[in-house]
């Protein structure tokens, strides 16, 4: 048996907010979202990062179409590991569920690499903001109670803290106080991870690392008062998790991807 200290880390890839569409030529603010996702996946391969698990944290489709989810599944087939799909505000829950029915992608509690990974559904059909229903909060609390000995990562689509963008203040997680009451009960939670904000974020709250990740398509300007996009390349987040409870993480961007961003848009 390999000693604990010499075991390789459990590697996790986060891909978020690809906003895929049925039309292969469709673009979002000037960026073809299929091409940008391909560029990001190409960057993962170029970086030599071989994940053991993929966390796809929402807005997988812009139009909610069956074809968009088929395309996403096709792209993830380039990796030889399972992927967990989460819904965002642009996703069509029924179509997403149908796409992953009978696969491992509908799991929401994963025990691997000496860690527990918990995926929450914060989407509210027909609305941009997020909310965790009573069942989600009970699921979160129960999952953490089941394995208090394991360091945990909790992930969702919507941001559960203020990020300093005025226009996004009302479209994050609405019942964040209830969420943090659960998290604060369980000291083994090491990471809370989300998508939705289309930008890199790394903070700390009561010993918990708070992380968000660039979209695989357009990027929102940091600390903006009104909707604004930023001329930054699409990207992904990587993690190396150790059974000691330690981890490393970082963001990598597809800097060679060429695009013409519609920076004058007031929405998407």
C-alpha cells in the first residue's frame, strides 16, 4: 500500500458557463461559444492537466436546447473521467436532466481522493438569481454530517457572497445566510466554489476558501457598476487535492484563442 504522503493528488477540473447553443455558428457577444470551449479544452490538454473529476458548474447551455447538451457531452468525452453537471440560470433543467440520465453526471455527492465533493442546485426556473430550497439545504447538512472526518468542497452555480459588481448584487444566491449557517456548522468545509460571475475570484471566509472561475466564453469586468465585459481570454480552474486536507488550485486561460468581443453590449 502506497504511503499517504506519496499518493498522487486527486485532480479536479472546473469548467463553467460555456453557454452553448444548438446553432454551431451562434455567438455570444461576438464569441462563438463552441470555439471558445474547444480552445479551453485544448488549453487543458496543452497544460498537461489530466483530471480525475470534472465539475461543470452551470450555464452549460445558453438556449437550453437538447443539442447544446449533446455538444457539451461530446466535448467532455475528450477526458477519461466522470463529470458532474450542475444547472445555472440559463439551463433548461428538464433537458439537462435528460442529457445526463443514466450516467454518473447526475451524482451530487462524491467521495474520492480523501475528500467529499457536494454539488448543489441553486437554479430557480425562469429567474436569473439563485436560491437553495429547503431540500437542498437539508441535503447539504446531511452530507456533511455523514462524513465529518473528510475535508469537503461545496459547489454551486450562483455566488453566495458580494463580489463588488453592483449589477450582479441581486442575481447571486438570495438566501445566502441560510447557506452559510449550514457551512459554519461544519469545520471540515475547506472550499466553496461557484461559476456565474465569469471572472476569477479567490477569497477566504472563516477558514473557507471562496473561489470562482472564468467562463469558457465571455468574461465580465471586475468591480463594475453596470453590465460590462472584459477583454480577457476564456479559461478554467484546476485543483490538486491531497488526503491531508491540503490542496492547490489555479486558473489557466486559452491566451491563443482569437475573438472579436462586442464590448459595447449592455447585456446578453
